[in-house]
C-alpha cells in the first residue's frame, strides 16, 4: 500500500529533510529507510482499526533519533490525515532535545519528547499503540512492559541484541545446534521472543511474531505484534513458558517487571 510511487516520492523528500537520505546515502541508510516504511505500514494496519473521529495516541519507547515517529507523524498529518499524538521516550536527554527542536522546525505540534527511563514514564495512559524498533537488550522488555502497564490496545516490538539473556542461554537437548554460534544466536532470538509473547499472553494480550520487512534490509526482522484481548493460548502460556525457561535456562527481564507490578494474569 505504501509502495505507491507518489507516496514513496513524498517519503524520499521527507527523509532528505530530516537528514536520513543524502546524495551519497550508504547501504545502511537505504536499508534503514526501507525498514521505517515497512514498520509504518504495520502501524497503519493497526491504526485504521481505530475510529477516525478520535485522536490516536502513540508511544515510541527507546526512540533514539525518532526517525520512525517522525515518519509516522508526517504520514498521518500530510498523507493520510487524522488526529494523532506521539510521545517519544529515550534516556538520552541531548538527543531528545535535538528531536524536540526538529519537531518544532517541522511544525509537528503534537509530538512530545521525554528524556528518562521508560519505566518511569507517567503520561500517555491507555494509548492506542506502543512500539519500538531495535530496542537494545532489555529495552525490548521495557517497551513491552510499558505497553502492558499503560493498557495499550496494541504493542509492536522488534528486538535488537539479547545480551541480558545470552549469558545464561544453554541447553542439554540441543547441543548439536548451539555448538554452532550462528545457530545458537538464531535460536536465542527465537526462544527469547517466544517467551516474551507467552508472557504477553499471560498478561491479557494475543501475540504473534511476523517478519515486518525483508531480510535483505535487516536480519533482525522479527516483530512481536500484540493486541489487547483474550489470548487463544492463555491456558497453555504459563506451562509453555516454564518449559522453555527450564530447557534453555533463561527468563527475560519482562517477567520480573510484570511480577513486581502484579501484571501477570
């Protein structure tokens, strides 16, 4: 849907304005732009389910340079207009100030930037969507937790590194796989995100994992996609979670966050 030539030309122009695309854009920058457009398409597929008469509230966790949220805001104000409010959160105060200045320069009045820990964010209750792209290490867990405690209708998260669980990751049953580093890393991602989806099922969300963009643009292209509501696997989620945890000796930090706030059902 967003591959319409006119829309893509509009995106290219916007990417130049925000400094992501230049005359000499390298392969990484071009791949990043494809990821952003693909992610936006997933967001649009969620947003169109909401009433067009009401303002939608979105939260980007661990937002970094906020390219994704800038593109989202641009799309919903210039291409497919509707009322939208976006909160961007990141621990980097200088970066949030820079993004705020950029938003003011573009006239993006309903974008708000907060420097600090995602877990201490106080605004934006009952958002329509909480999302993150390549949140580092346990930042993925924080994003999902934020979505759950904020009672978000939808949560989208794409993991990056998995350091906090990698150091504990081991198995007796699959040593023939994990002795190969490349297979071990892939298995780690699959197990880690599978456990997170089960925790979300236990917390009242239906969750699955999809490829949000072609692996040509990033090998970290698995997206956790969750919707508030009665999950199909709720009765099995806890036993399956414990089974994975016992087999691979890991427990994502999301579990601790949920237990401490009594959010696991």
